[in-house]
C-alpha cells in the first residue's frame, strides 16, 4: 500500500521461486514471516532462487529495501552485515518505538533531518541486531547506521540501539521497524511516507 500510495500504481510482485526480476528502480523485501523461520529467521528465504537475482541487481546498484523479516533475509543473504537474533526478552514485541534518523544522506532518508525523532511501529520476535566488535566499529565509522532506537525505546536489545543499517555502496537498506505502517494520519501518523518519497525522488531525478 505504501508503494502504491507514493507512486500512484501497484508494484510488480515476484514469487520466491522466480528466477527473473523485471527492470526496476527499487526492490522491496517485505516484512512478515517466511517459511523456515523456526530454523533461523530468514535463513531459508535467503536461499530462495529469487534472492540470487536480487543479489545481482544489488551489485548492479539497484536499490533494495528490507523491512523486518526482509531485514533478516538481507543479512542472511550476505547483502548486509550482522545478524538478527531473538529479542533480549525472548518475547514477541508489538509496540511503537521512537527512531532517531542517524544518516539523512541516503537515497532512503533524504527527506528526513539528521537527528530527527519519529515514532514507528514494530512487530517482531527476532529483531535483536548483533555483529562482532570490528563490524560494529566499521558500520558506525562509515555512517552505515541509518536508524537508531531513541529515548530508551529499544524493544529487543539491539547493539548500540541499531534499528536499521545500509551497505557500504549505499543502495541496500535493512530496518526492523515498519515505516509502511505509518503512512496514514488516521493510523497514527504519516512519518513513514518520507522514506518512500525519498527513494522515489532519487530515482525520478536519475530518470530525468
């Protein structure tokens, strides 16, 4: 719904067994629960045929967004560093957190301000971001942390309150919160729209 709302038309849908992806400016790996999550969230989905094509597109510079389970899949597929583990409290969390925009110089966050605090819903059981010390140091120094849980609202124990990261190339973003659920004022606010508007603005500028 978020993509349709911002773009005016529905996106193309692909199935996990597909081996081709239409020419596109943005690939979204959505949230939800993927088959095999009982093994390790995203582990089996990351090995689906379509993910090989997504990896190729990402290497070519196509923008990829993974939300919630999509974030887990991107880490399992090696498109983003680190891993998403069980929440620190070992319970599913469904609540609204506060996010700090840590990097507003990405294709996904250009319509936000650095340091801006926004509310955003979360709903996950495996959102605890973890990486080894060297990796954490690297992504922090490189500005790859795009979103951080703010004001003590970290719901899962993620290291450094990390809620979303981007790859070094700057075209693959993974985040645990759900901006697509924050696009209607009647549903609690529309702060999530700026993420999709940012991506559309960038690809529209490139097309022009």
